[in-house]
C-alpha cells in the first residue's frame, strides 16, 4: 500500500470507529484499505462483494465524512473488490477473546485494546496527560486519589467543557491504579451506559446481578454524570450503589460538564453525595498549554511539523483539545499529500476551510440557553412577573446581554417588551454584585456561557 494512502486510511478509520459499534467495526472494516487516491476520487479496496455492498449501503456516509475531514478535495469514495489485500503493519487489533481471529489477521485499532472488565483504554495514561494551569488542580487531585484510594478525596468530582481532557484524566487514573494494584477491581462507565444497563436488567429480571456488578469495585469511575438528570429510577439505584461503595471505603470518581449545584432534575440526596468530597474544574487551555499538547500529540503520532505551524494551529484552535488533534491530523495529511512543508499562509487557509467558523453569539441564543438551564419556557422570561424562578433567569439574560454582547440598556429593555431601561440597569448591577459573593451563581453563569458559545460555534440559532 502507498504510505500516504495507508496513513490517510488509518486516520479515517480512527474517526469511523467512533461512529459504529465495536463488533460492526471489526466485521466490516477488517482487511480494507485505500487502493487509489487521485483527482478527488478515493477507492477503498474490500475483500469481497458482501463487504462492498454493506459499506456502500450502511457505512458510506461515515467513510466519506472521515476522509473529507482529512482531505476536503475528495469528491467521491468508491469501493472495489481486491482478492488479496495486504494488511498494513500498523493495523493490528487485539480483539476480545470471544471475537479473536488468527494472529495473522489481527488489527491494532485503539478501540479494541479496551479491557472488557475495566472498560479502560490503555492509551490514556497520566504520563501522556499534558498539565497546565488550566487543569493542574484536577491532575493533582487525581494523583492523590491514585496514591490513596478511598482515603484522599472521596468522591472526587471533576467538571469542565467538552473536549478538555476529562475522559483522558479519568481513564488514566483507572489505568494507573490497575498498574500499581493489579488485584484491585476497577470499572469505568458513562452515566448513559449505567442507565441503559439498569433498564436492561429490569427488563430481563436480572437487577440483582446488576447491583452485584456495580457494588464489587474498589474504584468506580462514572463519566458525564449530568445525564442522570431527570432519570429518577437510575438516580435511586446509583444513590444506593454509591452509598454501598462509600461506606465500604471504596473510591468513586465523577465527571460532568458542570458542577453538582448546576445539574438540574437531580435528587438532593444524590447531589449532596456529589458535593460530599472534592470538586475541581478543568478550564480552557492557555496558548502555551495548547502548543505543548500539540507537540506531545505530534511526537506520539511521529508527526514532524515546524514550530511555526504548531503555533499557528494553537492560535486558531483555542478551546477544544480534540479539535487541536483533529487540526494536527489535517495539516499533516495535507502536507504529506502535497509532499511539501506547508507555508504559514497555506496552514491558515487549510484551517480556515476545515475549522468551524467563530459565529457571533446572539441574544436569542442566550435566552434559549438560560431558559433550558433553569428549566423554564423561553416565553416566560419575557413575562412581567416577580416570581423568583422567572426573575433570576431574566436578570441573568439582561446581565449577559450587557456584559458579553455589549448591548445598550435601552436595547435590552426593548428586547423585553419595552421595559424601562432602569430595569436592565438594576438587573446588571444586582447580578454583578451577587457574582462577587455567590460561587454557585458564578459556576452557573460559567456553564451557561459555555453552552451558548458552543451553540454559536455550531451555527445553531
């Protein structure tokens, strides 16, 4: 296989495996590669007609999207049966025992390295985790937990925006404990998977087995805990699971996109458990940290790029570590494809084409997010009422329109049905003063800002 085509297909597969189940990925993408790439047409070699038909009908959109994200000039993806496909050396997947294949056919995709018992991916390590001022407290807390399981900070609650490394840190903690104490029982899961397993156990009359499974661990790690919101039965079961583990001196680690106080539709008794230990946040990485992360990823992937190129990527991608890695892959693929070292202007042009544009936040987006955050209808924010559950969100909307959008007080008042502009002034002053003494409000507004900034970046009106 052409080395450039091999690298392109490896990176495309890394994207595809995030969108399909593990079993389907092993079944339909094993023994495939790129056999031709020219004039905007990429041809995927497949072992037989059955796989060809399945990829064309079931997975074509995933294949096309993943390749285009790396090479935007690709117009068409085709599939061709190749009787004998030499498997790339880099593709050696270690399959679970029940899915094992002869050694000469084994592939090496990261997804298949996941330990079926712990649900941990060994690629996530503390050694590969880049520490900066934006995450050093979370890293320090995890390090203490690893050394003093069940004693240092229990539970440990880590929160922060999407793509900032929470999952890496949580899984790295599990892997470190496993390395230090092979006999310890460790399990990583997401709140969604926990909930789905509970529902399945209720349907299959196997709740006892479910309870036993989750109450045997020395370290339980639960990612994206905010998705427990509104799931009463799940919350009840998890409350008892947590109590059993905690009272037995077992360690529990949580992650969320917001602090416990800002998670709505959560029972107070469960919220109090989340808040009982240590709560730390991961913020957005500063420029120096973004550069360090990119250099680390480049070294890990054996990618060689000029420092100037790394710095340009770091300056363009400012919030999301996953997007940093994606941009690094795009630049590397383009550089290899053209067989040149890209000039700074070319790097910027490629990033501008592939990175989501920075859309401006609108008043409507702020209103939408605030209403959702406080679980009230959008139209109620405009009601002339003194109900506390309405007044607070309304004042926060006015504050954010003034503080973040720079809108005038008359504009804000007009937006709320022609209120007197002094109402907007009062709202701004009240929230400003409250922020200086109310940490909970500060965290709520931080979460709200992240949400409407994400909406803006995604182009959602």
